[in-house]
């Protein structure tokens, strides 16, 4: 009796028996802990009592594999939630003066928009025309909410491999990023960007929200950050702090320039 595989074989004109091409494998993104599956961002994600709505590409889309910032990443979602704690404390420390922030590699803008929903000023930054159009569309559809809160949002292209003049951006109270070093090759360009932000007019503090996917990129970042004149003041586990929107694999680094 033929085996199941024999039943699939095809005879070629020269008499050879070959297997037909395998059908393409469709990736499955099933992870009960993934926050980007928990939220659809169609009005179900609430920041400061207001819905934050995002237009995103599905994870399996071809565009999302070319421009990874077209979908929401867990590190950005956690950072958005973290700001609900961080911003009031920072405002108290500054006697209520509005904070000015910069998001590096903003993607959909989930973290930066949350910062603006809390009444603060933020520049979102990323690269590429496709990403710019997608991010600005998300800014536009949330504009009424962050304006009511007293926040403001603008977009600037910032290429970590071809950084612009620093003085044009002014000083920042906080510079932040979410899930931007998910591969080892991104660590050094990101550190270049951090050295850029603390130069010139400077930045008081840097926040990196990172979901651990491989130990190599984490080890490289933690080893290299001090070599760049930066200091990790603390590394915050987010699951015990932000349940149910913390994540056991997402940590937030508080970083400053070495004095």
C-alpha cells in the first residue's frame, strides 16, 4: 500500500518522482500574555479616561514585516500605562511645569500619544514615508482627546544612522522608546541616538521599555550603555507594578547621562 507521501508524489516527464512544492506556512501569533492581542485599539484602550484609537496593520501583513512600526508592540503598550504613574510624579518634581518629551522609533505612537493624553508635549520620531503617513494618521484621529487634556504632538523624522543637528530639537525632560532593540543589530544605532539626545541641549532622563526576546540583545545593551557615558539608574519589572497591563518579560530602564 502506498504511504501518504507517495500519494502526493508527481511524475516528471523524465520519469522522476518528486514532491510538489509545499504550501506557504502562515505564521500563527498565539500568546495569551501578548498585550497587542489583548487590545484592538478600536476604543478599548483607555488612557486618562479617554479612548486611544490606532490604525495598525495585522501582524501577518507583508507591510508590517517591512515597516515593523505599523503594528503595536507590547513594550509600547506597557510604556503607555507606565506614563499614568510616571507623569504625575515628574510633574510634582517640576512643580507642575509641563513636560517635554521625544519618542524614538515611535511606530504607531501608542506611548507618545499616551504622554500627550496626560497633558504633555511630545515629538514622535521614526523613519520612512510609509511610517510617517501611518503615524500622522494616528495623531490626527486622536487629536481632539490630547488637545482637551492640554497635550501637543508633532512628528519629526529621526534616522539613527544619519542623525540630524541636535540643537534644532531643543531640550527634553524625557526621551523614551518601546521595543526598539528587539535584535542585536539595533543596539548600537539606538545607543548612538541616546548619545545624540543627551548632547547639546540635553535630556533629563531616558526611559526604555523593552520586552525580552533574546538574551543576547539585552546583554549587549546592558554592557554597552555604560561604555557610552550613560548610567542605568534602575530597571523596573512591570508585571507586579502594572497588572493587568504589565508583562513578565517587559522591563523599563531609567537612564541618565553620567554626570
